C-alpha cells in the first residue's frame, strides 16, 4: 500500500436533507493522513447521512468536501473514489453469489486502482489471510466477521487516502470486535486516514486520536481522545459511567 504525501479530508459547513427533512446542519470536521477520527452519536443523529454525503451518494445542499485541497462536493461517487475516498458501508453490502476475490476486485474499478489490482489484493490478503484461503468461496457463505473483512478489503483495493467506516463492528461477537478494531489500527498505521462511525464508543476511543459527537445533525462536542473520555456528558451518555 503506497503512502502519499500529507493529505487531509476536510468537511466544512455540510448540510444534507431527504426531501424537506434536513438531517445535517452545518457539520465541519477533518481527518489527517493516517489518523483515526471517531464520529460518535446516537442513532438517527445523521452519521450515516454524513458518510453518504461525503461519498457522493447523497448530494449535500450546502457546504463542501475537499480531499487534499481538491473539491469533490456534489460529484458522483466514482469521482469521489478516484479522489481518494472509499466507504465501508453499514451492513457490508457484498454480492453474496460472487466469490471473495470477485467482490474484492469490484473495489478496483477506477483505472489507477485497476492498474495496481495485484498489489491491492496482496495487501488485503496480508491484512486478512483468511480471505486468501477463501478467495474462491462465495461471499454469502462466509461468517459475519469474514464478510466484514471482505467489505474492508474491497474498499482498500480502491487505494484510498481516506476510509469512511460505518459501524464496522455491528453484529460481530465480542472476540471479533476486538480483532476488527486491531485491523482498523493497522490500516491507520499504513497511512490511510479513517473516519470511524461506531456505536461501540469505548473501543473506538481506545484507537482514535480524536473525535466528534454528532447529535441532531450538528457537532455538539469535539476534542482529543483524552478530552472526550474526560467529558462528563460523554461518560454518562455514551460510556454509562
């Protein structure tokens, strides 16, 4: 996996809506190269909407998104991907009848990624050796944890600068949750910035450098890991302390 120069994902004053229902109201945040940033908040706060808006799946109504200074606001998803953003969606969204390898290859539809497909697959198999063993197996027959590995691997094959991860531990056993967060740490350690949307706040704040709290479409709190862990509101509302 190549390491790029200093990169930044910048989201500024982003607004998004479904019809007349405004979901995001002026959200601003950033992720640096190789940094793991948490996006916390209750269900219905707008976290998945933010991911969709940044990825080009839901055009924002205001604000902008930039990757390393390049404006990708309201551009189609394939152009957002080419600019360096990949998504690991909630629920994995694999093609169950395709093999593991075929699902991974879907991530390399951009010309640059396609040219480095072999290298990308080797990187994914190095991170998730079980996927190499099961590369000819249909994705729908894998365990939940293995399917999540395929979803992450598919995004990594796109050679992203930034990875938007929406609830990657959802539905996994406690042991697999521990393993999954270890994988995310390794991805950040290889220079990929990660915006991590997670309900498991305690585990997320173990690996995130800093984070934001999104409630009712607005950022209500932000800070370093230590600042968020020390926040009485977060301790009570999200950590049950």
